[in-house]
């Protein structure tokens, strides 16, 4: 068939699928129902396949139609990405980036990093959500999500591991002077322990001592879903707890917190940067990811 605008046919076909019938698709596209149906027919002729099973009341995709619809979404997205890439070449990076950040990063280092990015790219607006709950990257429409965890299993996302976060068991000299210093993991049952409540197993601490994995049930004195609050409680002498090393480096170097049972290491976590794998990455997002990856790797590995 000559004179067919395959992109326009695919655009109309996609709208028909998403609205459920030709009439609603035509209305949303502001074209006639006849023209809508004609373009779907052209697409079927071009592909040599029937895309819909039609009846007076229902419109149902054939197997070929489903394959075509899946491909059409990717093609339309690639075309949009191409337009944005070509546009970005001649424009100052701009637009909005929506990100989700764990509380601990927001308080310890992320603010300065985002401020530096803002100085470099003042036309890019950042929409930052701070919380420690599980954020669904796709259903909540975030461009990027930072996650601290042991592993990731979702194949729908693109992941960049920014590095390992070591956690340090520690207490203040004041607490240790009053309650004594634990020398082995079993001693923790005799001490006041401060635990982070939003982990999947807050009442269990997992250590590795040599090649042996050891699970400890701490004597919970304070359970809280805030790492900054745990830090304050540790500094005030309330008990023994653990925190990521990058947020207590200064306190450790100044002797305000003392590391404990150093031959036993806490199970390490990783810091991940996530983005959806079905989303074209415009220039603003690429610039952000490159900047943030370098900055956060420096922060957690310093």
C-alpha cells in the first residue's frame, strides 16, 4: 500500500486499544470515526494481519493485535525520545525530575549534593519525596528512586549499585562506663539495644564473624523508624545500636561513639539508584544520574 503514514496509523491503533472502541478513540484524537477505522485497516493491510476481532458490541485484540500493541508502545516512546534528544541538543537542560530519597540520605549529605546539582543546572527542577517506606517506582511515577537494601528482584527496573554501606555497632563512652563494654555477641542480651524498626526483621541482628553467620536477638530498649533519632539516642548514652558508617564518621573520629565487637561485621547493605526500564531518559535525567552517582559514591566510600 502506498501513501500510508505508518506512525499515524500506529498512534490511532494504540488509542483504539486504550479506549476500547473506535468512537471514543476518534473523540479523544479529534478525528472522525471513519478516519479512525480507515487507519486501523491500513495498518492491518500493511502488516498482513488482523488486529481486532470485531462484533457489534465488543472489540477484542487478536494475538497479532496484542503483539502489535506492545511494539507500538515502544515505537512511540522511541520516537518521543528521539524528538527530545534532538530538542535537547539545542536547549539548556530543563524540566522536572521526581525522586524518592530515604530519610538517612536526605539528612546526611543529599541536601548538599542536590544544591550543587542545582547550581550547575538551574533550569532543572527537583521534586524530592523523603521517606523510608517502600516506593513503587512505576506506579508512583518517579523518575528515580534511591533504595538501601540487600538485594533487588524487580526485572522491570534499571539498577545502578552505588556501593556497599557498612553498618557499625557502637555506643557512647558514657553508656559503656555505666553499663560495661560487650566483648562478644552474646553479651548484647545484657545491654540496652536501639533498633531500627522498619527493617524486615527489626528484632534480629545478622552478623558475620569470619565465615560464620550469627543471628542475635537484641535486648530492645528503643525501637524507632528514624536513624537520626537512633544517632541522638546513642550520643546521649541510651544504649547500643548500629548505624551506617558514613553518618557517624565524625563522631567516631572525635571519640563520641566507640565501635564494638569489631571482629563481627553487620550484614552489609547496598545503595541502589533505580529507574524504570520502559522510560526514555531525557538529557536532564541523564545529567542527574551521572552527577548523583559520582557524588553518592564519594559520600559512602569516603
